[in-house]
C-alpha cells in the first residue's frame, strides 16, 4: 500500500466535514493521516473532535493579528511545521489573502463550498440558494486561489432542495452529501495527481488504481 498522505484541516466551526475525513481514515477508505487541525475560533467544536481523535490542534485567532495577511502568515508557518501533502479548508470562514501562503500551497490546498459555483459564492450560500428559489443546489470542491470561491473546480455534486421548507433544511441536505464527497476527493489525492491547466482540472491516477469517483 502506498504511504499515507499527510492532511491538515482548517475549520472554523462544528467540524462535521473534518469528522467525515477522520471517519473515512478510520474505515480505511482514505489512505491518509490527519496531522493537524488549525482553527481561528477558540470555541470551535472542531477542537473537541480533534482532541477526541488525538489530532494536534492549533488555535490562531484573527484578532491576534493586525491584518489578514499576518494571520495567514501565522497559519502558513504552523502548516510548514507539519509538512502536509494536502490542506483542506472544511468550513473555514476566513479568506486566504497572503500571496506567499497561496503560492506555497498552490495545487495542495482545497476548499469545500456549499453551492454549485459560480452560483452563490460567499458565507451564506445555502440560505442564498434557498431564498433565490433554486430547486437544485449542491456543493463544490475547488482549489484555493486569491479569488473568493473561484479557484479551479475539482468536483461538484448537485443536490435537490426543491422540497426543503427552510434554508436550514437545505443546508443539512447539502452537508449530508458533502460528508460523502469530500473524503473521496481526499482519497483521490492519496492515489494520484490533479493537474491544473487554466480553469480545467484533470485527474491522473496511478496505474491500476481506481479513484471511486468520476470527474
């Protein structure tokens, strides 16, 4: 079996997408070790999840830094200490601004966003989709760049929200599918390589290996 990749997670809240990756590694569905959680929120439930699973965590609040770039630089420094192969933004509510950070982890840092981008970017995507009257929404996994929710798209899944009675119900339905798709994409990183050409993303797996997901 190939060596496990090292995965670091950035999360700001309850950490349910983080938990989905932990669970998949325990099941053997993802050939990875989660080596670090970084959060900007000292009250994040994700910290509790990390502690329960004996995963190191670092709390790096935005309020400790004068600028977003300085905050990013502190996170960059912490990540460099553990040398991750992949960084996953899983419910991380800060925009990465520092160009050196973005450059250092280009092609190795991904974000999961709860809409079918480019529709409904930003922090309230599920509510925006529901209030707009969208019948189909979903989630997008994309590379992180200096543009908000606009990096090259790795994977998208459509989710029917036409019968949802509230934005919270729509969000829960989308989140349930995120917990299935995100670990699969992490496993694809463990099995092969994503090549970026402009906005196009191509997956190249190792010979004889199957990704378990079509792109």
